[in-house]
C-alpha cells in the first residue's frame, strides 16, 4: 500500500483480497519452473529518424512488460502524470486494484526512494541501448550523466 501511495485500512483487508495480493507477489518472486518465462529483450537500436514512432512503441512495450525492484512494471517511471488520481483534475480514483493491478501499479507507484532510483537507471539503460550511436543519441545524451530514464523518455524530445 505504501508503494502505491494508498493508506492501509484494516476494514478493507478481507481474506480474499489479502490472499490475492499474496498470490500475485508469490508468483512474481517464484515463477513456475515448468513454464518458460518470456524473455523481454531490449528494443532494437534506432537506425534512422523515420523509425521514431516504432522505436517509442517498442520502448513502451518493454517498459510495460519488464518489472522494477518493487515488482511494478517499469512503465511507472515514464507515466505522464505524477500526481495521484484523487489530486488530478478530471481523474477519478477507481479504488484499490482498479481497473487492474498492473494499471494501478503503473499509475500510482512512488517516484521516490531507492527502488525508484534503480528503476529509473534501468529505464535509462534501455533508452541508451536504443539511442546510442544513432540519430536519437543527440536528443538523449544530455541525460547520460545522471542516468535519468524518465527525462530521456520525454516524448517531446523525440
């Protein structure tokens, strides 16, 4: 609850809900050995300027599939809105786990602390891989010193 910036309310922690969250976390930390996990490869390096749209879509796909330190999809790093839904005009908080747990993790995971810093560096590594040596490097190279994946993914730069 702390990671997704929600207060813990004991009255809402039913056994069914607690069991679902526990099962999800267990599955994340202990994948089935019989089931081959999908290998999430970095997107191909961008070779020409005409590939910008495809490259950004490929980066988004990887960020939605790859998990950060706390188990949230890395897409939380590059989300557009940092304020919580209840503090954002025109947005409504649908409640815990809504519209899905994945969507809530992307929309509400904290942008502070050591997990955020490491996840931001992981996003930077993906963007660097895609941009280094190609036409996009000029746009993102200024973020290399601080390994700031969030800022480097800003669509206005691309």
